[in-house]
């Protein structure tokens, strides 16, 4: 059972007074125990949301096991590691699915996304249609999101058959942002691709922000706090990192690295 009501969850995600960091956990790249330990380290470091998913190797088994393990760890730490800050351990665990089968009823919410620049109906509506009944039955909060893959795009661009947004396509990204807002989406995610050699162009972020009040998430290719800070200055409300997390077997080292990252991001 989620500790967030639908209204509280949407308020948490959409109405933050400052930009924040999201840790992305890929269940196909780590055990559920490792995932939980890394999430605790990330929260200690200052991460304020957890995404679970993102890989084509995820399915309902490893996703549910991972989400459940993370939720249990958050509850344990809320009871046994009190913080002077209220609700410090009340962190939403949100599904970031690659497909309809990457689902868990233990999640607080799910990014119900349209890969807007895909050339395949599978990623525009078909996977969403397949997953919708299970989401409704489980009572997991759907968070509507326009998902746009920008160059270089990486594996997600390839698998999602995306017509990548290039750095100089300013008017096109503005049109996508307005389109997302017009559909009533709560979020717009600008993605460069997992492990991308460079992040989403700052000009694209700024252009999207200039035409809409929609909450913007930026991910892919962000490896240091300075890059994250520049993305925020350009208009990002949330910054996501995933590969950075997976590079550490020592959770204390991960916590120290993320703490430095988040401090630089918000400087």
C-alpha cells in the first residue's frame, strides 16, 4: 500500500520549490538487495525520488522484487534511523517502465508515458493500453508523461524507434512541449539515452521551458554535478542519473559521490 495519496504524490512531484535529484534503478543490472542499499545511500545523499525500470531486461518479477525491497528498506530506516527533517524517508518509488510487463503493485506511482517522437504505435499507445488495466486494478497512481528522446538517443532511441530531436531543432522541441501540455501531461521528460556521451542540449531544455509551465525531467549523459546544475539553470525541474549509481559496489562511496553531485547541482 502506497504511503502517498494521489493528490500528495502529484503535489510532491509537480510543486517542488527547488530542483531535485532522481536515482534510477535498473532491476536487470543489480540484485534487489543491492538496489535497496543504493537507494538508501542516495536518499542519505539528498536524492528525493526513486525511479525503477528503464531496461529492456526488466519484467514484472525483477521489478516487483526490487520495488518491494526498496519500500521495505525505506520503512525500516524511517522507524530506526530518524531524521530531524520531517518525512525525510518518505520518498516516492515510481515505476519507469520499458514495457507493460515491467510492473509492480508495490510502487507508489508509474510514469504513464508516451514516447512522443517514436515512429512506432507500440510506444505511442499500444504498450500503455496493455498496462492500463493492471495499473487501475492495483491502485498505482499513473503520472502522465510526454517522453521525448533527443540526440544522441542511445539504446532507448534505437529500441523506441525515435525520430531523434537534434541540438538545433529548437522550434520542434517547443512544439513537442506545447503538445505535451495540450494533451494534459503532468511531466515532460527529455532523454539523451542511458550512458549517452553527452546530455540533452541546454538549448533544447531552455526552449521547452520557455513555452510551457510543465514540469521537466532531464536524464541521460549527466555524469557530474556541474552538468546537472547547467540543466537546472536551463529549465530542468528534476535531474535523473542511473549509470552513475551502478558504478559503485561500496554504498558509502556512492553516498559520498552523490552528496557531492547534488551539492554541486544545487550550488
